[in-house]
C-alpha cells in the first residue's frame, strides 16, 4: 500500500482518546491510516487497512476479479508451515494492566469499556486436539482481564467442552494479522478444519506458524502481538454494550473472562484498531457476501450485468443492474436475493442507471415503479444477527423493488447532448479547484 501511495502516516503524537474520531473523519481519504506515535505507548496503531474494495486485488496477488479469486482460494487448502519464532519480546502481564500496554480504544460514547475489535482467538479442542480459531470482540475488564464473546463455532463449541468439565480453556490471541488472515478467521468452516489452512488457500501457500509458549496452540508467525492465557468459565459477566457495525449498541447478557498471562510482541509493533462502523469493517463483510452472492446469482440469472452493495449497510442493501428480461424473472431474482440472510433490501435497475449514484437509483425508483406492482415486502425472514430488528427471534421484514422499465410503458430517458470530449475536458480541468 505504501508503494501505491495508499498510506496516510500521522507522525505527530496522537492521544488514544482522539483516535476513534480521527478514524471516522479520515477514512474517506481511502488510505490506510498509520498512527506513528500514540501518546503513552511503545507501539504504533493502524486502521482502515482495507480503505476501498480494489485493495482486495492487491491482497489476492493482483487478481483481475478478486471475488472469483477469493471463491477459488477458499476451495483450496495448504498445510501450515512450522517455523522458529523471529525476534520477539515477551513480558509477564499476570500482574500488569493491559490498558497500560496496548492502546485499546473506547470507540463509542455509550460503550461499556474499551474493546479489542481485531482479536483472532485460537484454542485447542480437548478431545481431538484440532485448533479452532475465530474473530471475537474482547471487552477490557480491568488489569489483565478481557471478556470474550465465544458464541459462534468452533470456539463456542470448544468453550462449552471446557466449561462442562470445569477446566480452564487455553487461548492465544493474535492482534495485527494480514487482512486475508482476518477474513479467513471470520469464515465458517467444517468442524476440524483449521482456518489457517483456508488462509493458505487464499494466499496460495502454506501459512508459517509458531508455537505458543504455554500451550500446544500454534499461531500465525507474522502477527504483531500475541496475548496468552486461559478462559475462566467461572468469571462471567455482562458484555457491552458496544457500538456495532449496524450503528447500534449491542450487549450480551453474559460472556466468560480471559485471564491474560503473557504478552509477546515484535519490536515497535503495530496494533490494529477496527472502528466497527468504519468503511473497513463494512468492506470486509461486503466483499465476502458479494463474492458468494454474485457466483450463485449470475449462474441462475444470466441477465444480471452488475451487483453493487450500498456502502455503510453492512451488506444488507444491494442494487442489481439487469439487461432486457421478462418481468416475472425479475420477481424471481428479488425473491432469490432476499433469501440470503445478509440481504434486507434489493433494488433492481436497468443498465442505464449508475448503482453507485444513489440519486440515480432513487430517480429510477421514483419514475419507474408502481408500488402496488413493483414492491415486494416479505416478513419473518432470516436476517443478520447484527441487525437490531433480528432481536426476538421472529425474523426480519425485507423489501424488493423492481425499478426497471421491463414490460412497462416508460418514456425514453433524456440524455444531454455530448460536446467535443477534448474541449469539454479542457474547460473542466481549467475550472477544477
């Protein structure tokens, strides 16, 4: 990213309390944000690691179609490559305060505490010995204690085994990993499949791993920071609220506590901070969702020319461009899209509409729709857990809109007369700024 001029380096000292607002206000620069000097800390801080969707081309080795490359990558699997640890520093933190060592951020005004939002947690299944991994938010609970939201498999299942046996669950937490690793850790995988092998498929090679100090858990060798300890199932408490990607606070009635014993880190490590409502968080989710939906949708509905997810809707709102097609097929397409849990609103438009210009999309809705015929509203469908309307277990309402001219008596769209392209460009360039 530095080679492409895509890193904004903030060299002046910055207070940790100012960083969430700075991330929010600087994210539209579409650059990685690197804070070189966080006051009171001996580490740097990075945010906005994926500032735009085109960055996935770089992450996937220059792929022309990163969505296709991603789908092919997750089908592959590479064995991990054990290596000796490089130069690392290690300190005992059993009697230290993590907030003095790491710039853990309080992201939103109503958050219960500072949260680590980029923690990749790894643990070992007590029966099979396989290493389960996942991305789970972690709440700072004072001193060396962190809350862990171990709700989803495989770590949720592994945790229950330790809890039932009244055993402490060993964990190693990696912070500051390759964004492709980060995505792989958030993917669903079959029981017994190590997600680092999936990451290897995305990278096209085996991932180098090093052992933890105090357990048989192996972890990515290139992580910036490692926290080792154990989950104490007897220390449970309310988790949150935390402002989530949906833009609303979310609290959990009870989560267990991790007691951190050791911190290992590179010289001048980089702490990865992820503001949940930032474009970076949205793009991770949108990229994975769009890759899966596009593959299936275009196979079943070949008249689709483009699929675009609306930014800041965490993959819930999609605009689909289509060519000439029968009206009933558009209705089938809408029902198909709404069947995906992440999609809550689908708008179908013609190829003359720019899906990235929401004013143009709104123009199509206003001028090409008859609500009684072109709006589809369905209640009680599966939604995303992060959708605040999903609470209660009754499903969510979804909407599909046919904003095309297909089969309708619509007048021809007016287009401005085109002048000489070179003369027009010259005048525009002269008046810029």
